[in-house]
C-alpha cells in the first residue's frame, strides 16, 4: 500500500427534504488518505460539519462491503464513481487526484424521489419484487434439496443474475430510467432454475407491469446500465426477460 | 434465587422437539387472522419468521431501519450454511453437528436448543433450494459442500462467497410475496424505540420514523425481536454501520434478562486496520482457511523488515515461515475454531511477529501460493474469485501474487437476550430470534452456523413456539394504542429521551465518543481480558457515558430525518451495554470460547475452563441506572454429551 494524502474539493447536492429545492454546495477537504474509502472521506467531511455546527450530509450506506446495496451516489457523472465493478462504499480515494473537484449527486430518476441530500427512496424496487420476484412456496413441505438435479452451468448462470444487490445504479444511469436490468436479473435467475421455471412467464409479466406502473421507462438497449452495474449483471438477462415476457403474451 | 425456567421438554435429546410439537397448543385458522405479531428486523431470522407466520395466517407487522428489508446485515455473510445432510457420505449426522456445535461453543450452550438446531438444519437447505437459492453444485447436478473451521466433515452449503446474500434474498422473496398478498405490513426506515408492556406482557412497540421523525405506537399480541448482535459497541467491527443493540437493550431495561454479554466472537480473518478514519472492518471469509495457509516470519528481523517495506513476504523462504496454527494444532491446522485462530494470531503479533505497518503492528499472512501450486489458479479463482477481487479493491494488492494480510476483528455476539426453549424472553410475549438471542452458540460460534441458526429460528422454531403462547391469547381484542395509558406513557418516555439527547448541545460528535468507547472495549474487554483491565474499563465507560450526556452535539431537529440523532440514540445504549459486558467478563473467573481471561489459561496459553463453578448461563437483570445488575444462573446440564476440555491438537 503506497498511501499518501490529497487535498480535494467536494461539490455536493444538498436538499432539505423531498419538497425543497436542492443546490450544490462546495466543501474543501485537506489531508485525505488515499487508502481511505470514499465513504470514509464523507465521514471526515461530516465530522467537520458537525464540529462547525452544521447539518451533516445525509447519504445511504450500511454494510460498507459492497453487498447490501444501500449505498448509492452519482460521482463525477458515474453511478458508484469512476472505478468499475464496485459500489460506492468499496471505492477508494486512490482513484482520485490531488487538487481534484469531486461532484456528488443523488440517483436521479422519477422512480427514486430524493428524501434528503443524497438519500433517495428506492421502495419502488421492493414493490416490483412484491409483484412477482419469488417462487410461490410456503415454509415446509418441500422436496429434498437434491431431489431435482440442476446442471452446474445453469446454477452458475442463475447465481450470476442473483448477485444483483438492488442498488438502483442501472436506473440512475439509464437515460430512460428503465429498471429492466434489475427486473431481468430476478426473472432470469428464477427462470434458469427448475423451481422457478414453472411460473416464469407469469412472473415476468407481473414484474414488468409493476415496473411500468411505477413510472420506470422503457429499455432502448443502450447498455449503459451494464457498464455501471457494480455486480456485472449482463444484458443477456434482459434478453431472457423479453423471451419470458413474450411467452406470457402468447399464452394470453 | 433464580427465576429462570428454560422449559426444556421431557424425553431423550432426540425426542424433545418431536414431543414438544406433538403436545403444544395450536391456534385454529380462523383465529389466526385475529392475531397480530410484530417482528423487528428483517435479517434471516426476522424475514423468515415474518414470511412463515404470515403464510400461516397471522397478521404480521415487520420493521427495519434500512430503506429495504433486503439490506439487513445477514446479507454480508460470505462462507456458508451448515446442515447435517451427509450428502458427502463422510460420516456426518444430526448428532455430530450437535456435538461439534456444543464442543465449538466450549460447553456453554444449552443442549436441547442445539440439538433442535441440528435437527432442523436439513429442512433449511430444502426450503432454500425450493425458493430458488442458487447453491453451488457438482457437475452431476447435485449440491456441493465444503468444510469449515471446527469440523472434520464437509457439511457447509454455499453460494460462491455470497451465501448470506442468497439465503437472505430467499427469505426476502418469501417476505415480499406475503407483503404483496397483504398479509404483512412492512415498515422500512422505521426504528424501534421501546417495547410496550401491558399487564406484564409485551403488547407492542414504540417507533420513530427515520424520515419524518414521527413517534408512533403499534400493538401486537406478541413481539419478536430479530435485531441482530451488538459488536458495534467496539465501533470497529465487521457489522454494518447501522447494526446496533438498541432494541435488545430497551427490552432489557423493560425486564428481559441479558445473557452472557461477555461472549463475543473475534473473527480471525478480517483485513487489518489501515488508519484513524477507518469506519469498519471487512471480513475475508473463513472459507479461505480451507486453502490458505496462515503464517508470520520465524525471525523478528524479517517481520520488522516487512513492516518497514524493505522485504516482501515472497522474499521469506518456506523454512523461515512460521505456520503457527499447523505447528500448534496439527490435527486441525488452519481449520481450528475462530477463537483459537484469533488468539494464536494475537499471540504472535504481541511477540513482535506482526507484519502490518499500522500503529499496533497487527497483521498476519494468509497465503494461497501453496494451493495455487497444488490446484492451479483456475480452481482458486472459481472458489474465491469475488473475495480476491474485493481484497484487491481495498488493499490494492493482488492476493494471487502476494499473500493476503489478515487480522482478527469483532464479528458476532454469542450473548444476547436470554430466552427459554420456546425462544421467549423473561418478558412474556416477547420472543427473540437469531443473533439477538443467546441460545445456541455457547461461548463461541462455529463458522457457517449463524445463517443456520437465524433461519432455524425463523422458519422452523418460532412458527411453532409462538403459537403455543398465542393459543390462550385469542380472546384478547386488538388494543388501540391511543386509548391505552401504557402506550402513551411509553411514547412520552421516548420523546423525553430524544429531547434530552437534543438538548445536550455539547461540542463532541457522536462518532468521536463512539470511537473512544470502541478503544476501551477493544483494549480491555477484547481478546485478552484481565481483572484489573475490566475494572478500569468499567470506570472508563462510566466516565465516557457522563461525558456523552454532558457534551454530545446533535445538529438539526428531532422532527425530521436526523442521522446524528439516530446514531446518538444507539450510542447511548452501547454506553450502558459496554459496562454490562465488562461486568459479565469480570464475574466469569474462567476462560471459555471467545472469553479469555489471562489469569485463567494453561502454561501453553490455552483457555482454562472452570466447569465446577461456571457451567451456567449468566443472565443479568436490569436494576436501574448506575445500580449493579442482578445475576441469575441457568445451570447447564449435559446429558447427551460428555463434557471434555476442547482439544484441537489431536482430534
Ligand atoms: S442490476 Fe446492477 S445496477 Fe441494477 S440494481 Fe442490480 S446490482 Fe444495482
Ligand atoms: S453500503 Fe452496502 S453496498 Fe455499499
């Protein structure tokens, strides 16, 4: 680890609550270790604000290890910042230079209204899941786990899709605010497994209908979502979703 | 003068759970609709309980402080989940899983609970597969297993290094389905502030809406806390930033006993501390110990050279490497239980062999060179690719080329609210599940057992035991909190508490005080504890608590989103819980599992238990602020297992 300290300026979106208008505020910060994480840099800034008796910047975060999907942030024009395949909480200050200005905005999408500062409301994702992101089984009375063999390749591909953390970077990045990558990851995971295959078409139809209802846009295949997704969820899952969706339409 | 009744059912160990289920009381379907159950927390235990109870027909209200139930920290568990399937035909059985768990817990867990855990472990795997959890599979299409610390069989099921995530998303999908069907009301970004007790029974909770600051009450016939563990009392831990002890602590102050608070687990393989702004520690899964070899240099001058940067780990030839776990524990080697591995690392760094250039020189190597030579890079990449990637992002070094640097970190709380066999606390109607209770792991938890316990409690235990409690509650009509003095009083108390916090208007940030609490806890209530150190810790925590209430600064208002206020409310509780942990550690004049008292060890530095005097669960009763709590003892009886001293040297 070759650690050094850098001086930066952070330009942050501040917004009191959902109804208020927001503005950018700039804060100079000195002596930030390049070994610290991006959110540790935010902690330092907040600590400074508290000392100056100002309100700290609100942002979502929890696990700080790239798995809970709670952190967000649009950093210098990129969802989860300039590094690839990481969440904001895994981003490190070594990706920035001395003297740099770092612009931080919330996810911007009609589907994700701002709550305060950099915090947004992503409950629309939960609603889409409630519409069909499950296998309809109750607790108990299920067959032995090895009763149905599953080809390793299928299990692996399902796992690739299941790695989605529900962060919303795909929506924030998409010019249409489409949630297709998120929805397709769940539809694809479950369609690949025999347990989920049974209701795959119905699931696709219900989840897509909910997504449309909640104001997310259409997918125009620009692929920006795939580039910014911290978990490398592939566009191929959108293709599978489209197949399941067509299946559902044909059955109707 | 104990008031503890663990309600262990009659019969031989393997008949107890069957007997219980055969004779318990049930609630008939039409009455279930009239019964409300509150569940706080949406991790493995909370989400699985909420989904299962709602499927059965109860009306469930589920709360979490995160923006979505899918964020709960169970999601971060990497390695795997144990079950006694014996798919590998390597001699596993329910009894062996039970035995390993009791032994791993250093004979400080309740036999009957642990046996039940092992019994239902297989059902969890079946359930998860049915939900579409993509566990790792063999080429033939059947489920794959790996081995884990503290076991000599391969019984751990896994989904890459994201097993917790996949199991949680499975439970979350079941929860989502029930929310969609209208059987569960979900309250995200809502934090529990207190339990409401009416006529001696838990009847609801008071909450704060984290977005609006609104204080509200909710009624239920029974309340379940599935709120996780409390190791964020150490400030730096592998827990999520928001993980906290407040729900459990508030319940404790309302009459729920707190059991074995001193038992916390230090995980051997986290990334070492890098600097003073460090906000959390990142775990590298324990499964890495299957293929990585742990070492430090044999010569102090080599360790010094590495810290100074004049030598690289790969410059040290094999004969100058001390594979200290393999040296000390030939039978288990790098797979000894977590507490043993953690202490052994500290033993080396305390003697000057640490390899990390941080203030405490704390760090050891976990080396994959040998496994890569033996199996090829491809195999290692398939097993641990995502973990290696995560490591590289954080440390900026490539673990395929140079050994990983690791060091123990606070990870899990074995202690928690005391519960009986039914998972009911000492407040009737208040149930506690998952890491929040104390029941299954004794003084040390084995790897891949937390996921098992969370889901066992939620899917397969609570749905039965809570019915037994509710069977005679069907006549209790739903209460309107606005019409009940108990709810109003509780609400007023919560508001007064918040006002008190807001009106301190001091100069110190919440985090700065929390960091200092963390240092006291790590240095004096951490891996090696002494009578003198614990006494100092108690004095220092009291002083810090005073300072907090005199000088904490919370900007903003209480009637809107206020993250500093949320943190302050949690820290106020940690500042009380920390003291209880020290009191418990001080009273336990023995070493067991994660609790090592330096006065009680063998000449070789192994933990020395005192079964004659301490083979009990220590459950503490709250007696008011600045008053010594009362200790109640639940004696532990081992009928199905012979108590031995733990030995990982020879099998
Ligand atoms: S698909 Fe990727 S970007 Fe979208 S929510 Fe999932 S993990 Fe985040
Ligand atoms: S905080 Fe959990 S993914 Fe970033």
